[in-house]
C-alpha cells in the first residue's frame, strides 16, 4: 500500500533501553508497510524509554495495523496515538493579524476612534477609495455551500470549513492574497447569489468553491453579471488552467500540436466543460466529451444549456460509443470523472506517443503505473506520482493579477495566458515526460501568472461561442 503524509501518525511507546528494542520499533513499522519519518526520545529514565515513532500510513485502517504491530512487540507499551493531520487542524489553520502597530493611545486614535471616522467619511464621499483605504484591495471571499466538497460530496458548510481554511492559507502562502472562508448554510441558488452580492463591498474578488453542478454555473453567471468584482469558480477554471498548462508541455514532449491531436475528455461536469472550453480557446479542433453513457453527440429535448453547448462545440464527427471505444486511436485522454474506468489495454489502444491525464482523486481513472507502460506522458491529481495537476499553480496568481490590476471581469484570454505562463515556468532543458508542470513550491509561478493575467486582453469571445454555456470557461 502506498503511504501518504495525509495519514501521518505519531505513536508514543514505552520500551526498554536495550538498543535492539529501538531497532525493533523501526522494523515493526516497516514490516507493517509504514514509512518511518522520525524516531524521537521523549523521556528517558533508568531502564525505560518513551519514544515517539512518526510514520506515514496508507489510510486510517493502515494506521491501526501499524499501531497493533508495535503493541505486539515484547516489552513495548503503546501510550498514545496522534493523528498528525488532525493535530495540524486544531484551532483552525488561519488567523487575522493586524498590519499596523497599536502601541499607545496615538496609534489607537488613528486606527480606530476618533481618527477612523475621517476615513469613513472620505469613502462615503468617494466610494472608489474603498480599494485604496481598506482591505478590499487584497481580499477574496472563498464561498461554498458544502454541496460538492472534494471527493466527499454534499457534506454541508461546517464540514467544508477545513477545506476553505486550507484554500485561504494557500491564497496567502502562494499569492500574498488575504482570503477568508464564507461557508453558507443554504443551497438555494437565489440565496447564495443574494449573500454574495451583500458581501461584495468588503471583497476584491469571489472564489466559488465546491458548489455542485449545475447550480455552480448559474451562480457564477449571475454574479458575473451583477457584481463589479471578479468571480472565479476554481473547480472549473483553476482546473482548466493547470490542465491546459500541462498539456502544452506534454505535447512539446511528444512533438505534437494541439491543433492536430484528438482529445477524449471523460467527465463533462463543471471541470470537464471548463477544460474543453479552454482547449478550444487554445486551438484544439477535435475533442470528444464523454459522460457515464459514453460520447456526447446529441442534445435531446429538455437537455441543459451545457449539454447543448457541448454538442455544438465538440465531437465534430458525431462519434458514438463508450469511453473505451472512442478512446481507441486518440492522442490525449483527460479524465475528471471517476476511479478505475480504464485498464492497461485501453491505453495501449491509443495512438503512439499518447498523453494520459487521469485526474480523478484519490483513485484515478486508470492505474498510473499501468498507463505508463504504453503512454508517453502520464499525469494525475495525486502528489505521490510525477506531474501532479494541482490548482494551487493557478488560483493564487490569477487573483494576484486581478487584484493588482483592479480588474472586474475575467476572460478566456486571461485563462489561457495564465496556462501558458505556468507551462513556460518549465525551462526547455528541464522538460521531460516526468516533468511537464512546475512545482507548486516554485516561487516564480504565481508572479508569472499574475503578470500574464494583468496584461491579457480583458474580454474574448473567440473559439467557444456565446450564450449560457459561457459559464463553463469564461467569466
């Protein structure tokens, strides 16, 4: 079983001072399939030691297996087991810190009453000054209703809060953006739109997160039309940006052009439709989108606007068949759907020099190791394989550029500019099949994305049509 820092534990054990007893701790963890990260002596007394054994497990059940393996050792007592992921979340992951010193009465008089009243009146007289004189110029609301959280589904706003806190932390760490979780106890579209409009005076932008389709499309579209701040649905557009960036470099590796390749996208919900729209903007000409039934080729009466848009802009040859059938001979597979939909034989049936992006998380559409035996380039959404497609590469820089530029709308041109900026962070001499995307810790990525967004054309309608489906990729 593959281990992960997401299932890191520290097991406090009491044992003897015999050197072999310490060695047996490491051996027992290894034999149970754990990955030791540290052995620390917490207490030492005559003949007895208290040792903290830190290791990574594969899942919660695996953590119990490792713990039982240590408890079964002679002269070894398990005192406590700490889940290091839960420890990291204790008390939350973000806080508010003042930017100004409040050391004496003079400071207080300027930061608060009576001096603050002068600033309030200045904003009342000239509302545009709110960006200059308050946190609005650098603050984003991370808004969710908890209806589609990661791979967990509809778990509600309280259970979604740890994810939104994490998002806010990433905004600050990678983009210098002050973001705050706004978890709404409603899944009514009208109420969500009304709350966002009511909150808008405080924020320089809104990041919609983990809202189920198709409501997410309507919410985004209405807020775009009614607010004077940018609205970005990261599940759609952040994913699309990073997928396009990775595909640009993958095609460089295999020596193909996006205009010439055939692309199959599994999953035509929020992320899939946005990916398709951005690929079209970049110049792709042959894309087949697949839902649970297979290739999307028609729009029966009563179909959604998104379905009609897909029919109008994809599958130009009106191919029919299952995902496996239409994938045969394709150059590129992009999966944003579900686990274990494909096997090794399906990848072998693709064109030579195939590119496979199996992005379902935590279990991809096809086993990455099996895919690598036939595809030239493989990417996943996981951190334990090369080429992780991670939205962190996109959204901090996108909002950094939007806020710094005082921009109110986002266009497809901005999104493709961001994708190309990310792709170009991998230098030609660094580019290879296992390195098509920069590290999320590369400090040059966010500034490059911000610069690209600021200088991109503000509006674009090229390549993807208009109408309600524009919410799939253009803000």
